[in-house]
C-alpha cells in the first residue's frame, strides 16, 4: 500500500526504514530523501513510527524524543 502519494513510497519502504533504525517521523522523511508535501501522510507515518517504537522498544536505542512537527516544519 502507498503511504505517501506525493513521493510514491510504500508501507514496505517505511517498514524497511524503521527496521534500519529510523525512530522519528522527521527521520523517516529524511531517510526517504524528501520532506512532507501535502501532509496527508504524516499522521499515518507518525502512527507507523510510534507502533514500531512500541513493538521493538525502540525508545531504548534511539535518540531522545524531539518535537517532530517543529523538525518537519524546519526542513
């Protein structure tokens, strides 16, 4: 399933990025080499990141939480 139509990345690509160590929404977009455009995908991407953190206890191995909306807006 496509997660982001603007950039054409899929759920599979998001899961691969998360498995490689991406732990934030902003980090995911950075890993994909893009910035949010229309923003419709951001809530779903954020949910995928948060679900991944919970499932794998990613919070223990990742950098401290950041204000992701500010980080995305700053890019």
